[in-house]
C-alpha cells in the first residue's frame, strides 16, 4: 500500500474502508467488506483496516 492510504469509517462507523491511491486499495476493501458480512465486530474490522495502513 501507498503512504497516501488511510482508513475511514463508512456510514454509521460500523464499517471501515481504505481511502487513497494504491493498487491494493480495492482488494483490501473487498476483504474488509467480507469481514463485515461475516459479522465480525466493528472494532475487529477497524483493526484489520489499520493494519493494512501500517503495513503499507
């Protein structure tokens, strides 16, 4: 991921998506959506989003 990527809450802040320039942003967001659809806790999804940003 690029350094120009950040995690943002979406809607009621129960979902998080990555925003920014980077080839992997769409794939990472698909993964985050799958976690939310599986019913994982919002903080768990947020933790994954933040890991994507940090590991960039």
